[in-house]
């Protein structure tokens, strides 16, 4: 009697087919669970590394966008400072006009003191209008260099302008004479013109950088989508494939059982 027999070629073929189907099912299940058609170089080296390159560049662009955003904040801080300085210059003009309308030396001296205090406030605002160590309107103003792409080959330089009282040409006054008051009013008129011009220039730079942020954001999203197109699975297709594989696996198991039983029945005739 034959106690132990090996599987015949038909059974072996069915068994190997079932193993291949099982491997394919595992792979399809992984794709469904991760949403990725390609998870490593073995799944497709060319697409895997191409997707990695796209994702890496997208990450670099996100860093560029953050840096540009920080530059915009620095410019906006300077612009807020210029707005406050313009308002203070308007107050100083009102004080000088009041001095112009009185001949009382004591009153003029009092108004001159207020005028000079405003100069101090202008200086304080100019020095406080920076972010992260960058100040575009202080007496030692910075030039803000902003990289616009990941390798720094494209950039924008935003030149700061001294917007302290001295930088704007607003001198200390005594209002001891009409000429001194007239000079103060002329200084303020020139200073306000300069402040508005500086503010317009900064606003233009802000607009340019904001457009660059929008472009960089769009490009980064495009790169991420390109990477996804190379590696992501079509979940509907994978689900249909899994159903087909499960059906094939079940049929293969039945076929293997039938084949094995038939072979054993034949061998039993020789027992």
C-alpha cells in the first residue's frame, strides 16, 4: 500500500497558480489600503523616483513660500509704521500752524516742545517697525533680499528707506520766529510726500510678492498632483481586480481539491 505520495503535475500547477493569485491579492490589498500603486522602487523604479523628485521640489517650494510670506510681513510692518509716521507728521503740521497763528513767545515755545516730542515719537515708531531683525524704515534700514524660487536664481530686493525724523528731514524747532515755523511746515510737507512715496513702493513690493506666493502655491500643488498621478492607485480598478482575484483564488482552491482527490482515488486503485 502507498502511504505517502507527491502531488502530480496538474495539482502542482494548480497550487503554484493559487500562490501567484494569493501574492497578487496581497499586492492589491496593499494598494487599496495605502492608496498607492507604487510604494517602493520594486513596484516601478522610474515612476517611484520621478514622483520623489516632484515631491521634493514641491517641499522646497513650500519653504520658499514661507520665506516670501515672512518678507511680506516685514514689509507690512514697515508700511504700518509709515502710516503712523504720516499721521504724526499731520499732527506736527497742525501744531506748527497753531504756532503760526500766535505771536505769544510762551505759547510758541510750548507748541515747539510738542512738535519736538512728536519727532521723538516718529523715531520710536521707525525703530519699532521691524520683524525678525529686519527693519526697512529705521535709521540703519535693511535691504530685504527675497528668494523667489528654490535655488535662489530669482530674487527681489526691497530697499529700506530711513524714515526717522532725521531721515525725513524734520528738524527740531523752537518756533522763535516766523521763518522757523515756515521752515517746519516746509519740512513736514516734504516728509509727508516722501512717506507716501515710500509706502506706495512697499505696497508694490507686497503685491509682487503676493503674486509670487500664489504662483508658488499653484506650482507646488501641480507638482504634488504630478507625483500622485505617477504613484496613486485607481481604487475602483483595484477593487474590481481584488474581486476578480478572490474569485480566481476560490476557483483555484476548488480545482486543487478536485485534482488532489482524483489523484488519490487513482492511486487508491493500486493500494
